[in-house]
């Protein structure tokens, strides 16, 4: 084989390989309002914070946390197959979301802000056609979120850390305990 033919073959193979890799990378959906509304209903939309991917339930499959604004959390629960939870108010005594979603927020700018969590399943993970579980976490006063490791019952888990809003704002953590999301304050933040 001559050098020009070899070079042409090499360039062709490289081009095909790059195309295949790009097609594989593009199979993950973009997290935008269309994706959010498909998963949680038309009353939810994206806010300015990015979605975060991590294995939150410890099963080895990637999950996702999406900061969003949802005007009526209970409305699409049955149709879109998600569970509305209120770990923040549960920590402070009463967390029935059918009641607590009706409370007026102390901070009108944060009213309706939620964390949407999708537990992934299989090779498609969080963007599977039928995810393992979906949660809408309501009434959590957050201005920023991130994921870090936390030790729970002598096991390391990925947990959602929350920078809260309001007077006496603090950092708190949401962690999946195997059955539900639990809220735990961690301490105050400097502002």
C-alpha cells in the first residue's frame, strides 16, 4: 500500500471513529425545560442553577438533581409518577407535603423552588425511559447546591449539600437513607 493511500485510510478511519464517539456522547438528553416538563409536568421550569449528576442512592447508577421552580407540586404527581417530599419541614416537626406546600413562604422570591431528583436505572441511568424513582423536594430554602461525600451509618454516600437562604442562613445536607431523603442542618454560613 502506498503512503498516500495509507494516509487516506487513516484519515477516513479517524473521521468515522470521531463520528461514532460524538453520536455516543449525544445520546444523553439536555436538561432543559422540555426535559423537566416531560419528567415532572408543565408546572415546573428550570432556574439558573445547573443540574448535578451523582450516585445519590448508592446503587452504582448515576442520578441527577435539578434545581427548578414548580408552581403546583402536587398537581402532576400521579400522572408523572414522582413523589413529593418535604424533608426540611419533617426535620422541624411536620412534613406532610399536602399541607406544607400550601404554607405561604417567608421569602416570596423563593416560593415554589424545588429540587427534582431522578434515581437512574440501567445503562441509561437518570435519563432512562422509566427511571427507578423520581422525587420533588419542596420547601427547601436554597440559593446553591452541590454534591459531596458523607458518612452515614459507617458507609460513604453522595449527599446533596445546600446553601440556604434567609436570616441565619446555613449549610445543610439532604441524604438518601435507603428509604427517603433526610434533612440535616450542618452549621451557619458567613455572608
